[in-house]
C-alpha cells in the first residue's frame, strides 16, 4: 500500500518492479536466420529474411557473455538502488505523518489536561464559595437566635419587674384598705378598685393615752 503524496516514487517503484530497462537478455529476440523457400523448378533455395523476429529460449546466466552478465548485474543493482530509494522516501513520509499524528495527539492531550485543570479549579472555587456562604448564613442565624434570646430575657425581666410592682402595689393597697385611724378629714381609705390613691398618706399613729 503506497502513501498519498508520493506518486513519483510509486511510478519509479513500478518501473523498477516491471523492468523498465532492457538488458542483454532481451537483445537476442531479433536476429537473422535462414528460412528455406521453394524455387520455381521445385527445388529449395536458402534465402535470408532480414529483421525477422524469432522466438528463442532465454539464455541462462552461464550462457551469457561476460559483458551481458555485467550489464545484467548493473541493471539489477540500479533496480535495487531505486527500490531502496523509494522505500526510504516512503518510510520518511510515514515517519513525518506519524510525527504529525503524535503532535496532534500530544496537543489534544495537553488541551484535555488544561480543560480538566480549569474545570477542577472552577469546582474548587464553587465549593469554597458555597462553604463561605453556608458559614455566613450559619453565623447570621446564630446572631439572630442570640438576639431573640436577649429579647426574650429582656421581656422576662420586664415581666418580672412588672409582677413585683403589681404585687407590691397590691400589698400596699391591701394594707391601706384595712380599717384604721383616719387620714386627713377622718375619711376611711377605700379599696384600690374604687379609688386607688395617687399619693401615699402618712399614717398617724395614735397616742398611747388615746383610748380607741
């Protein structure tokens, strides 16, 4: 199978394989030979037919002359050299194509590695952003819960203070609602539900000599 782009090499190879040059073994195909021919008087006369091709058996190397053998060896050597040159050119072409394919594979592998690194870096950044957002959300949630707890504690403290104030006021009102000495014009304190006093009245303790 021949490589594309080497048409001249292929032609040379085909010529070398087909035997483009004619050696001495092909030069014996044309020769002069005597062909018998009938004469007018019925006899036979040898005549010479020039340039009449006659098929003869090919001569072996031993039957060839030294010059023919040398020329045949030279022709074979030229064919071998031509075949070697064509083979070297085809090998060089194959090596160049293999190198080009190797470069393309290497470039594709490099691009694939770069794309994979970019993808991993993007995934790492996305993971870091997600973790940071989760931490920020958790921190904001904890702060909100802390504020809620503080608000609840303040409300509980306010309710406790209000309860103490209300309980203290009820005790004072209960104490003032009890029958005792008159205050002011001698009026008796009413219950806190009817007329809660705005100011405390100073209770005047009776004298020991005063007989109730």
